[in-house]
C-alpha cells in the first residue's frame, strides 16, 4: 500500500496546490468573462456555443454540449435563448428528419465578432507579465492535463 500524500499544512500550501489553482482560476474567471462579455450582449455560455458553430455549423445540442464542456440542459437553454434572439436557428436536414441541427445566423456571427475582443482582452490581462515562452509552457501543461483527465474519465471505476 502506498503512503497517502500529505495534507496541506497551511493556507498558502492549499492555495498553491495545482488542482486548487486550476479550479480557482476557472471559478473566479468565469464571472469576470461574463462581465466583459455583457458589454457586447453575450455571455460565456453563448460565446462558447457561437464559437463552436462558427467552426462547425449544423451541430446538435448534444454535440455542442460535448464540444463546449457544458451540461446538455445548460446548452439547450442557451440555444433556446439564442433562437429567440435570432442568433441561431434549428433545422431538420433532409437526410435525417430525426436530427435537429443548430445553424449560426448572421446576427450570431456578428455577436461572436463583437464579443471575441473581450475574450482576447481577458486573456491578455490574465497573462500580463508572462512572456511567450511561459504562455506556451502553460498551454502545453494544460493540454496534457486535459488529455490525462480524458483518460481518467473513460477508465473503468
């Protein structure tokens, strides 16, 4: 039996523990991103969905949810709101009447173009003081961590 790793002994140890830092960054960053995006009439959920549809139009709600790492119910509500705003529309393809594809409309593309500079500014502010090499290292480390997480998610319990 392997020894259990030591518990954090101080607030500083806890706050510098890598999993804690990643969670903290995501949890504290999302409200900031939403505040910045509100200026363009968007939010993080809608911008993620619009970004995915910009890259690959005609996805189902489940496909959008999988690509944006959002819950299916959250994605469905976001798509409903975006349909009501005229940003996207639902279509049934001729080849499969059971499938409901979500299509990006010109107003949705415009909303994405209006919101994207806020995300770029957020990233720049977040990485203030980091040079290109540090940014590359962080990106590579996060990509490896996500790949490890994908393996853990698909491993049998």
